[in-house]
DNA sequence: TATGAATGAGCCTTCATTCAT
DNA sequence: AATGAATGAAGGCTCATTCAT
C-alpha cells in the first residue's frame, strides 16, 4: 500500500537520540502512514489524527518523534528529494542522434518511475510550496538539481540552443508537469507512451530534426 | 494593487436576486479583496476574516454574497478561466517557418501576460486542486481548452509529430509550468525572454529545425 | 393556507399610530406569514427572514410593525388566546345525565375545533413557554380560564368530587394534551372520535357511572 | 444539585472506543452539567459553552465525547426514556375496587416521582420535539409504552370502556400533562395530592363509581 | 411606507499540541 | 516507550436588528 522512501530518518525530536529497534519501527509506521494519508487526503487536509490512526499509534507517540505534521512531511520530502537528486546525475552524454534521444528517454522514464512511486509526497510539496517556503525550496532544489545536470549536458553537447540554462528549465518543466498531469489523471497515457512523447519533444527542442 | 478579472460575478447566495448598484459595488470590493488576500497569503492560509478586513466590510456582508471562501474563489476562478479560455482561440495557423514561430510566440506571450495578471487566482486553483476537485476540473478545463486548440492547429499544420494530442499536451505543460516557475520566483527571467525560450522550444519540438 | 386569528392587531411599534389601509394589509400579510412559518418550522426555528420571505416583504418593513419575532408571535398568541377564552364561557350547566355529557362533549369538540384551527400558534406557545415566560403565562392564562369556568360548573353541579379545582385541572389537562397528541400525529383518531372519548372519560371522572 | 439518570452513556464520538476511568468521569461530569444547564436555561437557550463551564472542562473535551449539544441531550433522553419505560411494566392488575385504585395510584405516584426527578430532561424533549423529530419519537415511544401497558391492563380488567386503547391514551395524557403543569409551576399541588386527584379521576374514568 | 444592504455579536466546531500516567 | 485525555486558540457561519435611500 505505501512505500516510504527511506524511512530511515526521523524528525527533529528524535534527532539527537539513538532509536532502539522498537522506536525505529514506530517511526517507520508513522512515515508509512503519512505517505498513505497524504495520498488520500492531500497535505492540507491531512490531520495528525489521521496519521496516528493509520499508524495504529497515539498522538503522544507522534510527538515523540516529530515536532509536528510539517516535520514528518519534511522528513518524507527530504528522503524523496535525495533519492531523486541522486538519480539526476545518471544522465549520460547527450547527442543529436538516436543514441542521445535514447539516453534522454531512459532518464525521463526513470524520472517518471520515481514520480509515480513518490507521487503523494511530491504532490504534497507542490501543494505546500506556496505558503511554506521551506518545502517549496526543497522542491525547487530537486528540480534545480535536475536542471543543473541537464544544463551541463546540453552545454557540452553542442546543441544549437541560445541559452543552455533556459533550455534545460523548459525541458524540466515539461517533464515535471506532464508527469503531474498523469499522476492526477488529467491526462491518460501509459508511462511508456508518456516517456516517448517527452523524449521526442525534448530531443527535438534541443537538437532540432536530425 | 489588485486587478479583479471581471468582478461581475457573485456566488451562490446572490445567484437568485438582482443586485443594486451598492450591492454590486460590495461584491466587487469582496472579489478584489479576495484577489489581494490570495496573492499575499495563498488559498489555504486565507481566512474569510482577512478578506472582509481587506474589503472593509463585515462578516455578515460576506455571507450575503458568498456561501464561503471557496465560493468566492470559485467565482474568481470562473472568471479567469473564461477570460483565458476565450484567449485560447486566438492562435492562428502554425507553419514551420519563422512566421509560424512568431505566431506561436505571440500566443505564448499573451498567455504569459494573463498568467502574470491573474497569478494569484491561478496559483489558488493549483493549490486547491488536490482536495477540492472542482477547482482542479476548472483548471483542467482551461488547460484542456488550450491543448484542444493547439491540437487542432498542429493537426492542420502538417507538423511531423506522431500524435498531435500528445504533442499539444507536452507544449502546454511546458508553457504553464515555466510561467508558474517565473511567478513564484523559482526562475528569474523577464517575460520576453521567457516567451522567446518557450516559443523556440515549442516550435522546434513541433517542426524540428527549419 | 393560513388562517390568521384576528389579524387586527399589530405589535408594539405600530401600537400608537393608526394604520392606513396599506399598512393594515401589510400587517395582515406578516401575521399570516407568521402562522405559516410557525406551522412549518416551529417557533425556535422560525427566522424573521422566513417570515418576510413568506410575506413577500422586506426586513425593514417587518420592523416597522413588530419590534421582533416575539412581538409578532405575541400578537398572534394574544388573538388566539382571546378567541379561545371567549369560548370557555360557553360551557353550560353540567349534569350527571346524558344531557350533561352532551353539553361537555360539545364544549370539548369546540375546543378541539379551535385547537386544530390555531394549532401552529398554540404549539408555538407550548414550545416557547419554557424560556420565554411571557408566552407561557399567556398559555397558562387561557388554560387557567378554561379551568376556572370548569371549576365553577363542577362546583355548582354537585358532582361528587373532592376538590372541584383539582378535578377541573385534570380534565383540562386531558383535553389539551390529547388534542396536542392528535395535532402532532402522535395519535391518529378523527375529531369526533376524540371528542367522544374525552367527553366520556371526563364525564365519568366527574360523575361516575349513571 | 443534579441527578443524572444513568450517566453511563456517551454520544456518537465515543461510541467506538472504550473509555478509561478518567474518560468516564468526564462523560459523567458533562452529562450532569447538561442536566443542570437544561434545568436552568432550557434546551434551546442552552449553549455548549454553558455546559462545559458547568462541567469545568473545555470545549475540546466536550466534542471528544459528544458531537454536539443534541447528541448529549439524546444520550440523556435515551437513559431517562429507558428508565421510565422499564417502570411502565410495574403496573399490576386493575380492578374496579379500592385495591385497583390503589394500584393505579401507586403507578401514577411513581411516574410523578420520576417526572420530578428527570423534569429538566423531559422538558427538553418536549421543547425539542417539534423541530427535531427524533426527540419527539423518543418521547412518543416512552408515552406509547405507557399507553400500551395501560391498554393491556384495561383490556384484561373488564372495565366498561368502549375502546381500551383510547381510554389508555386519555389517562396517560392527563397524567403526563398534570405532572408537566406541576413541574413548571402552572399548578401548585404537592405530589401526594396530585397523585390522589389523578388516581381518582383515572379510576373513575375507567370503572365509573363503585 | 417600503426596501435592500450592512452589521456584528454569538455560538459552533476543529485540530495541533501538551500532559499525566 | 507509549498512550488516552485534555486543552484552547482559531476560524467558520447565522441571524436578529439597524440604516440609508
């Protein structure tokens, strides 16, 4: 039902101390419950009460490990962010030919896979990004990381774009948003098809027709 | 300070009755105040109290015209949505040459202009779209309208894309998201530059190099 | 739909001044509307807004003739009370024979007729009698009047009861409450049958078997 | 000051979970406070705030155990209703002689005792019975129970009444209403005297003179 | 005389957080 | 380490009453 990203990390209250096995199990239960609740109710509608109920634990216990709801989500977002950031680097060299497009496609497809896996957490940071800047920054950092990697690859690829940074942002935007559309059901296309469309468009946007 | 979209529309409670001049002025004051408050606090953090204070009116008055915050935002979103939808149709024929790109650029720039003008309302519907499906639908409808127009133009342009619908979605996604990035300050680029980058990328993605 | 009792009497604000034809019409409209609304919503749930809507007039107008909701209901209750009080006196001499029971039956049946006619107003005073003592007193006065008349007739009838006053109260209680049960549908019996049962029980209670 | 009927029962929110000692004490405090507040202010005028103040607890706590004022009163009424219903059955065989009247008197006196004990709750259900049909039904059920038992006893007593059901209703009406009059001070008579008057009248109404 | 608009006190309910055991 | 209970600030909504035209 729920796939907590790393579940290895508790929030502020638990920061300093070493958790014994039982404590770690409780933290994981809470994080998993958080993922479930975020998925069903969304960030703003999620109540601590929902989470502790889903985790079959108590309010008191929740605050033993997290200082508040935000803290739990932050832990979640942090983990997801790191996982995704780690992935950004896997993008290889970009070339104008089919091999380049294939590489791009692989990268995009992987991004999509992660997006689907962590959709509820990612949507939370999108939802929260306006009022709570911290999450926004976290999200921005992740996307910024993607854009940075892509900027580098574009710059070294000799693609005939005016400004590699701008081009990268545009491509990241299209990838992110299409995955979002798909995740909320605003468009209906299977992962492969989506990756195809995105890779083709992105490759064309960077290199033009072969 | 605030630019209410059309400000002609009250919510459910005022639906049946005809408003006199004074009532209409009050509705407009409330809508304008709503825009301001959404801009500063965001949808979720906005309280009815903030809005009536900004409108220099009373709680009771608010509920005379809107059944709650959601109702007011709905009126706002509706107007913005209609304004934007009306704009979608202005896209002319797309061609592989510079004229085609110019046309696309104009359309994109206009979209950006509206996006900037109504940013607070649009962000609200993005923010609200997860828990309140109605707003999501409204947003989806608007974007769907853009995608539909674009699909049509792509289909009749003879662009060498595999699926006009998919291509249109990708392009709309990139346009929307980049404007969003710009509006929340996640990227820093002036409107012209943004429109340029988007138009170039979109045109390339559709037609490849000239 | 509504049968306002006398509709001749406005509330406090209109007390001193003479109403012209139009004003009188408005008062009547409001009183009639009051009866309707009390019938459908009950005293506590009735809002001034309901009444003015039913009367097709405005809030401002309402307060031109009544100082508040209570005032309107008071006028209604007063009229009903007077009408009923006037009726109490019509009870003739009570005798142990069939003629006496017939007379009692007539009186009870007439009471029932009025009860049915003014049910919504009467229910209002029952409903209001706990918190607003004034209405309670009004209701008590009416019932007190009935009891007084009955006490007198019992005393002069030579009925073998220990205390005429107590007996009268018991009989009034049974008459009132049964009509109430019937009016709210708690018992289902037609007026004639109800009057029969009550007259028989009351006559027996006063005089025993013939 | 307050005599909560059974005080064993919480409202909807506490339905599922088992309450510990402290929670049970709190529920009882709230129910007792409810009884007090109903007695002093009546159902409609009672505010949740009054109840929590009287119970020396907080708003939040109230909603931990009851979903609203109605819910608390429902619990109260339910208990009173059950207590009274249980009592209805204690009525023994009715006979035309003095023993029969004595039995009736005992039953009536017991009813009066309970009425006095639970007066505030009973008045609440009378007060509330018009708008909230549920309470009305509860009250009707209780009275219906009394009437049913009485109907049975009348039917098996060979009393010369035309319709046992009608006669029972009439008697229940007189008992209920006289107790009500006494409880709101509309008549002034001590319990014994009241029971005497009622028993005599009821017995006569059923069996006529000895 | 009539009316639509405005007001704001009053009450209700939720939920994040703390506390005692 | 865990838990059930308690708290109260925050915000929502209604409706009787007043006001300006």
